[in-house]
């Protein structure tokens, strides 16, 4: 499950940088959950060709992420926003409002620095 989640995030950010042929096959494999044999039959290529192309796409997408870090930055921003949101809900632990607001300010500054 984790690998599929990673693949979809990488594809969401960098998929447009793949060729249309690569996009079509990668979407069938990752999003449409088609088998290699099904994709091969549909595309008129060998099962091994589909496998190689998917692995090559994975590598291309990972290479983009290593250079640009967009998924990493997105994930970090999403986590920070979740922490901010958690600080705005009812507080059963009794943490003082001023401490929560200060933490929200700190997290907001971190988030803005990332942008």
C-alpha cells in the first residue's frame, strides 16, 4: 500500500513530465490496477516491455523528486497544517490558549518559510 501511495504522489506531481505513452501505461498500472498482461495486450507490447517501462517511469519520477523535492515539501506542509488544525480544536488536556496560539504562530512561520 505504501508503494502505491508513493507512486501516486510522485505521479501527481511529475506525471506530466512523462511521455503520453509512459503516462498511459503508468496510469493503467497504478491507478487502474491493471495487470502487466492486461496492459501488454491493450498496448500491443510484451509483458516484459510493460514491466520495464513501469520501472523506468518509477526511476524517472524518483529522479525528479530527488532534484526538486516537491512531494517532500508538500508532505511537510500538509503535516504542519494538520498540527495547526489540531491546536484549534477543543483542548481536553487543559493547555493554555496562549501556549496553543504561540505554537500556531511558530508552525505558521515555519510553513511560510518553506514556501
